C-alpha cells in the first residue's frame, strides 16, 4: 500500500488482462484510488442524489431500499472488495458481488458508475427504452459490473453459491458477496440455499441481509415476521454477524472486514445489517411508502437540500 500527497491510500492491483485505457499495460494493469473516509462519506451523498435523480426522471423505480443500502455499496466497492474494472463475466482471481434484491438497482448502477465501470452520464438512461440500465439488472446488454439478472426475488444466493463453489474448483481464493432484502427471506428458495451452503461448507461467501424491517406491503413483522432471524441463521449452520448501525459507513466497513476474517473456517458467513429505508431524506424514512415511489419536483428539491454537497457532481 502506498500513499499520495493528500494521504489517500493507493492500491496497485495486478491483473492478467490489462485495463483497456491503461498506459502501463505491460507493467501495472489497474490503479485504484482508495479514498479517505471523508471522501467516501461525500460519495454516499452523491450516490443518494443520483438515486433520486434517476427515479424522478422516469417517475418510477425503488428509492427507499436504495437509499438505505448506500453505505453498504460504498463500503464494498470503496474499501472492501477486490475487483477489476476491465470487466469479464468470469472474473477469475477477483471478488464477485451479486445483488439478489434487484429492484434496488439505482444504488447499484450509481455505485458502478461512480467507481468507473461505465460513464456516469449513462445514469440518465435509467429505465428508458433501449437502455442498459433497466429497472432490474439484466445481462443481455453487457453492462459492466452486472453478472446476473435479478428481478425475481430469492434467486441470488443460489447463483452466488454456484460461483463460490466454482472458484474453489478453479483454485481461486477470491470471495463472493451477496445482498438480500429482509422481505426477500420470505421466499423458500433462500432457505434451501442457506441449508445447502452450510451442508457443503461453502466458506468463501459473505451474504448480507438488508434488515430495514419494511417491504412493499408494509412492515415485515406485519406481512410475515422473520422471528429471531439471528437464531434461525445460526441454526442453519452459518456464522452470523450483526451490525446495528447499517447507515454508519465506518461501522459497515469494519463489519465487512470482520466478516472477511471469518471466511475459510468451514462455514458460510452472513451479516444482518440494520438499515433505515429512505435514509438521508427525512420524509422517506420511517415508512414503507417509498419502497417503489418516485419523488415529484418539489420533493426532489427538498431532498437535494438535505443531501447537500458543496460541489455536487450531478450528471
């Protein structure tokens, strides 16, 4: 690890395939700036502005869960995960991420764009005809960073487990990360996959559950309670970690780093991450109402005042 003059750490990563626009293709394939915590905190605000701008422009999309998971995505791509911007579907010798609750695509797209997978300007095509940025992520248009289509809930863990086992067969020591909604755990396929992972000792996966307590029809406890989720996951044979401050960037980074230390011990790892749906915009918090509703012009203006940046890099 080396550092630039401002004190930000720089990671130099060597990959088999050179990044397309890298001048040092024969020597250093990719240079990633690891931003300071303060820079990453500003980036979470920028991503939240992107989320709202995207859904407002087409009067559709899912801002609530996207806003609540912004710290998770920023931590994962800004500090925790090792990845190559010269994207390939196979992604050998790099970490993979799979979004199972694909309706929170706005936060995923903004994160990928802000970390260099595709131009930020492409965010303005969200949910439009012929766009690569569909309401739920798809793979047929070849959007860098997207490895599965995730519209139907409950499928992401099954896919990720196959990838994790494939990495083991290939002698690839990289990790596989997944994200799931708490309401998504009402899908039976999730529990089949949870059982499989423990039985087959898939210990190179870190799954995170966005535990905001809300889903499209109301509070999760009212729709179909998950009961003692921590105990259930432990009973299924997982190493279970829990973070109560899922909208505290430093806490999320620390929890993800802790989870990495628990891999390779013969058990899969899961984080129960407590977040607030709509975090950062006061009128969106405390309710399920903004699960899948876009703000109007006045509401967008109010939100932007709350998500203030001195020099926003809005597209």
